[in-house]
């Protein structure tokens, strides 16, 4: 993948999900240290990410957090790492990382299964500063 900034964390999410877009907006608003970039799983970037790792390319129920030349995390482990990177009071959520992924992923999967019902009706209208963080 070209034009990758190895100093950033890439959040890959379901771009057609209002609930997922709400959380992208939430992270954008709190990413004061400019740590994150975002791409929908349906985008060329997202599809290439999935294909290069042999991951499912049609199921978008999973959130991924990717650190180039480092790691990628999925589901609840991705959420907890995002909280840790944001720091402050959000970093307290990362303390749940001691729980096994099987336990925290049960909660994640329940939310993912109901995310369409939890979706908000608002659309992402990023500022110009935020727009440069979203890969299409």
C-alpha cells in the first residue's frame, strides 16, 4: 500500500453504518494529537488492506486498527487500543484490556449485530482538517 504514514494508526470501519460513522466522528473530535487516519472497509484502501491479509472482503462487522509495520487489532481489542491512544479519561477504558478477547468480543459482537438499530441519522460533515484524515 502506497502513501502510508507509518507514524499513524489507521481505523478501518463500515462506511455504510451510521453507528460506525458516529464513532469515527467521535474519535476525530478527540484526536487532538493527530494520531489517526480513517478508511471505510468498502473503499479501495480498505479492500486492499483486507485482501493483503487474507481477510473477509464482504463482511464489514469488524473494526480494524492498523499500525503500519507493526500490528493490526480487531473488534474489542481495536476499541480498547484506540481508547489507550486517545489517553486521558478514555485511556481508563483501555484497562479492560486485561480481559480475554473472547469475553470483550462477546460485547463487541452484540453491539455490532445491533448497530443498524443503534445508528444515528446524522451524517459525517468533517472539517477541512478532519477531511485530510479520511482516506477514500
